[in-house]
């Protein structure tokens, strides 16, 4: 992208994005000041799918390539158990679609609590290997490209929306396959977290050896705040029924509750609901 190339437009307000700099690899970083998110030019679809088709992508995250849940690290079970408790507290219904399921641990645990579960994933390794191991269906591909033969009460996108090519398109498609009154749960990194703010400042002042590495751009295409997630919900005609920020379960403690109080914890958590229409 050259200096003569027009700045990309915001997916929400359609205003030109503001170039704020480059990360340590040279990736351009754009911001919508109105909608409060960051983005970077998105890689070709083939490059993205190659990353997720590599089985090694799922190794080293406290999981394993054999999807042996008993051997997953305790921190992984702790975090997924927290997700499940959040789902039980802020939603209702029994059919659950876990978008970008990865290891499949969430639907695996949800099924033991009486949920009817399915998943989706961009990884061929996951979609071809996991069903025989875990016993539930995994649809291969992005949800925009999958033909579903049913609708769902609950759709989860846990650390998924930041990887998409167009988060509004993904949320719109999820809404299409959601039952009236159903819920979408999104968890993403928080642009407004204390950790991100400090590292952003260090990067701007050239005091960080690898500027903006913490944003994981390229791997992440978007960095959201609670504000931008609420605006996404409005655009997708969804009602926000719960929003908060939280630390990862294995890093949570008394001192972190103050961060959550001011929406400065590490991750954004939001629950959308599809309001029933009167035809």
C-alpha cells in the first residue's frame, strides 16, 4: 500500500480510517476514532487458510493435536469452564454452535451439561479429526460460506471475531442462523485494556523493541473495544444484554477487579440477543 492509496473505510461508519503507524513487521495500523477499533490490511484468504490448516497451529496452546482433553493444561480447562458458566448465566436455550471451535473443548463440556452442540472451524485438521474423537459435528469453513440446515439458540465466538475478514459480515451471518430470542457471545482482546494502553504508549515513543507486537496484527485483523462491539451489534440489529471486560481466568485476582470496573481488563465479553420479529 503506497502513500497515494486511499485509506480504507470503516466497516461500521464508512469514514476513512486514520493511519497511526506500523508494527514491528511493517504492517500498517489503521484506526477508526469514531467507532474505536484498530485494523490492518487483511491477508489473502489463501494465506489465512494455510495458517489454520497447519495442525501445528493448535499445538502449544495448552492443548494437543490428538484432542485428548484429559491431557490439556489445567489453565485451558479453567478458562473454558468460565466460558461455560458465563453462557449458563446470561443465556438460555439448548442448541449451541461454537464458531471457530479449535480444540472443541467448549462444546465437549457443554454437552455434558445438556446442550446440543456443533462447531465450525477453518482448520481441515479440526473438521476432519475432531468429530470422530469428540462425537459432534464440525462444519469446515467460515460461517458465511457454510450452508446450515438448522438454526441455533446460542452461538459462541470466543477469540474468533478478531480473526475474521469482515466482523460485521460474520455477525450478520450468525444472526441469520440464530433463533428469535437467541444469543451470540463474543470474547475478544480489549483495545482499551491497561496492558494494551501501556504497550501502545511505549510503541509510539519507540521504547518498545518490537512496536505493537502485542496487537498480533496479521494473526489478528481487528482489535475491538466495548464501544466498537456495541456498534457492531447495532449494525447487525442485535440487542446488547451484557458487556464487561475480564482478565483471563488464570490471571484473575482481587487487584484485577478494579480493571474490570473501568473496562480496562484484558478481554471484552459481550452478549447479544436477537429480538423476535412480529411478522
